[in-house]
DNA sequence: CTGAAAGCGCTTACAG
DNA sequence: CTGAAAGCGCTTACAG
C-alpha cells in the first residue's frame, strides 16, 4: 500500500469541544446534555442538541468508560459455535444486554492459545462483567474476576465459586420428566446417552432420570448409561449403534439423550440402519428443543429450556452485581417443560 | 440495594504508574514494554515484566484506544440468530479477528428500535471497522462509515457502496451447479424456492440456476420460481405444499432451495405428506451445507459455502482498509462446491 | 534507550 | 444551572 491515505490525518471525529464551541457553551454543558440525569436547562440542552446534530457528534464511549473506570462492555464467553443450542441463548442475551445499554464482546474460549489467557484479556477491556455459557472450561479465573469486582455469571454451568452467580435450567427435573414420559409410553429398557464432556448439566440430567425411574417403581425396568464419543450428531449415531446392535430383546426401548442433536443421530440410525420405528419400537426424548426438533423428520419429544428466561435472568444478576459486587453467590434454577411430539409428516413414510 | 459495596472504592485496577513505581522506571518505559515494536532495553523490559506480573497489571485497552483514536473493536452485525448458517460464519470470523488482535462487538440489527441507530451506536465505540453479514438491512449508513474512514465489509450482501468491500460466495455458480445436478439426475420439471426477503444472494442463485438450465438445453424442461412465505423450515413446508399439491404430472421432479433449511421443510413434506421418495421421485438440492445437511434423515445434496474462506477474506479486507481507508471498493467472490449426498441410513425406511 | 511533559475526549466535584 | 479545572490511564513526540 503506497497510498498515503492518512496524509490528511486520520478520521476527524467531532468532539465535545467542537459541539461546545458551536453551541456557545462549555464542554461541561455538552457532557451534561448527554449524561442521563445531569442538570442542564432546557435552553442549553436544545442549543447543544442542535449543534451536536449539525456536527454529527457521538460521545466517545471509550473516553467516558475511562473516566468511569468501567466500560459498558460485557464479555460473552462461548465454547465454540458448534452447538445448535447456542443461537437460542445468544439472541436473548444480546437483546437483553442492548436493552440495558450494555454491549456484548464475544469471545470463543476455544481459541488457539489457552482459555485462561482469553478470559484475562477480557479484563483489558475493563468489561463491566462476563457471562460464561455452558461448555466453557472450568475457571479458577472466576476468582480473579471476583476479586476485581468484575461480576461473572455462568449459564448452565453450576459451580461453587464465591461471588459468582449461576443461572441454569432445572436439569434434574428435566431428566425426571424424560423418565416419566418414557415409562408412561410403555418403555421398560431405558438408556441415557450423555455427552462425552463431563458437564454438570449432563450429569444432573442423568441423575434426575434415574431418580424418577426408581420413584415410579415400574416392574421390570432396566437402565443403562452410555457416553457418546462426540457431543454432536455423529455422537448420537455411534451411540445408537452401540445400543441397538444386539439381540432385539436386549435393545433399549426408550432412550433419553442429553441433547437434541445426539437424539437426531440416534433416531436416524434407529430408523435407517435398524428399521425401527420411532416412537413405535423405540421411544426417544431429547433435551433443549432446538428449532430442528420440530422438523417433520424428527418431530421430537424433548425437554425445552427457557432460553429467554435464562438470558434475562443472567443479565439481571450481572447488573445487580455490578451495583453490589460483594453480594453472596446466587444460583437460579429455571423450570423446564416437556414438549411431546409425534411424527405426523413421516407417518406414512415410517 | 442498601449494601454499600463501594465503600472501599470501586475495584482498584493496577495502572502503568503502579508498575513503573515498583520497577523503578518511568511510565513511558512501562508503556513501551507493552507496545509491540517499541524500543526498550532487555534489562528494562525484564524489570517491567516482573513488576507487572507481580501486580497483575493489564494495560487498559480503552485508554490506549483513546490515545490512538481508534479501538480494536470490530462490530459484527447480524440479522437475528435464527439462521442455522450463522454459527458457521461467526466461528471463523471471531477466530480470525482474535488472531489479529481485534475483538468482536456483536450487534443484532433486528433490535427493538431502528437499525440505523444501532449502526450509528457502533460508532460511539470508535470501532476499527464493521462486518455486516447477510440479511442485514440496506444501509446508506455505509456511506457515513466510509466518510469517517471506518472500514465496512459486507458478507454475502453485494451492494455498490463506495469504499465498502464485499465478500461473497459465487451464488450464480452455485445456482448453476444445482441446475446441472438436477438435470443430470434426470429431473425435467424444475423449481426454485427462494427465501421471501429479496436478498441479493437469493436472486443470484436463481439467476445462475435459470441460466445453466437454458445452457444445458435439455429437451422438455420446464421451470417455475416460487418464494417461500418464511425464510425458515416452515417456509419450506408451505412451499412444498404449493408445489406438490397438484396432479402428479404437474409436480416438479427437481427442486432447488436457496437454503438448506428451506430444503429440509420441503423434503419432509414431500416424503411425509405426499409419500414421495427423495431423491427417487423428487430430487432436492439445498444451499449452505449446514451441519444438519449431513444428517441421515436428509443426507442432502447441497451447495457448500466456504465459510472459513469468507470470514478470512472479510477480515483481511477490513484490515487492509484500516491501513488505507480510501482504497477503491473491492468485491471478492469465493467458489462454492457441490456436495452430493444420498440417504443411506434411511434407505431401508424410505 | 529513557524520562518529563503534553494530550487523547470525556466526566465530575468545586465554586459560583 | 453553569464553567474552569483537574484527572481518568495511557501513548508519543521531544530532548537528552
């Protein structure tokens, strides 16, 4: 690039001083006009607004943040973008932050170098807080944040960090609902397919499942737990092979998967490779209720998470802690609901 | 909150002055140590690093940005999170920005109030640039950005804005590949199902499709174009009903959908409600190659976009323009590939 | 290579 | 309500 673009200087942003000059007031007056709740006379405000408008003035949030020693940036830490559940939580999160004048700084914990460093980097932006979504690796860093009075809230990642709030779905109850639903449908040889990464939520779902199974106390119920070798669709495929490639009387007739994605893979193999009907021969329950769960090919019965509720609660907790950093840790558990579906579209093709 | 948490002052971040004091050097020396390419003696650097480490110092990027009159924040503007194609582009985008020391500020163009304002807000953060993904509403604002020397690049959203770069897939070629594939499979009554929102890429895909169809010049080929009433799975469902609910000899036998998601809905209805086999009775080609396209239930033939390539190119263009804002507009078109699949898993169930 | 000083654009007591 | 002044934490010519 030999083009000398910066010859005429870098972009010249208009500053509060420019506006003050044009409006014939002090810089303080300009600042007050743009500070909610500051005292400016109607007259001054109007002069300032007119000048600002004419000049195309925008307050420099960075400068403001420096003065206030905190930005309105909030780190959203995700663990890759592969999970189809992510967009469902990201959307309300972004919207909720926006509503409160906060801006999301997106960070992938799975970046090349290590995670610790990533999270520490967020600190350089003087983020007003951080929201860690499910799958994010364990962090002792939460402690560092806490010490610096930078609020942290974790979604679906219950842990016991001092001064860190958690917001999650009632995974146990979800597991229980799945068990009850399968048993009610007549299934007696149950299985739970968990994701490979030993997540808190995955374990809870399994625990709730077992517990409810025992409580119902139906006669002749057997149970097995397996862990998929991958957290995605393919994981469901291989899990299905392990579960179904055996004499018919030993095959499970009711499977609960810790995510819808796993359940898709499992259903496809059950139908395609083993010729089973779902839910006829094999009842399947997923978890999350992602958009594809309603697709005709699956019409999947699943446990729905209240993504909007999770996001709103998470942001609310974050904001509360921004105002009172030393609040004791809080753990919110949001209800989940069973969504029963039954394939219509594929009825004739099944 | 009656808790007076801020009694002991807000979080006390350690500053360059603190580090300087401990290291026995000037603040300039500290600054230079953390400025890539600045001249500091090895000895000074070590003293500074030791002090910084001990104190847990992190340079305040906000302050740095203010000095440099530009942040390393880059706005990523999306239009909702509903499209299953989004995560595929978001992942490499975030990773690529990170690699270059830039941080993504996520913004949803579909927020409550108007879009113009959203984009203007980004300016308050003195973003180093903005990346607009597909679906983002038209913006004359691009011009405002351009005037302020804030680079803008649009992904899959070719438009003719001065000083704005565009990066997109070869949609025309994708449409052509789809047509060739369908014709080669023996289809003669073709249809193209576009998304309702009149996006550039959707039109291009259709144009390429028609063009190739004409060029191949197979005998007795008919064609119809319909627009789904929604951009998602449900849109595919209703489009399928419109296309298939007619005497068999008038039904299309080859359909190209402008997204995989539409194609899923179409396939499910074709199989489930009309008892057709895919690709036997009806050949279907999608676009994007999102993860679910490989699911056994669909095993969908589709046109793959090079999401990583798009992201890398977009960030590269952005960075180039950060260095030379007045570069003429550039439009990159990245190749797409046909991915042919055929249901195996469902073979026995079909 | 190094330090003192000026300045980035803003907000906020402090007097009036 | 209003303005002058100090200061947020940093970088960057400018002299040495």
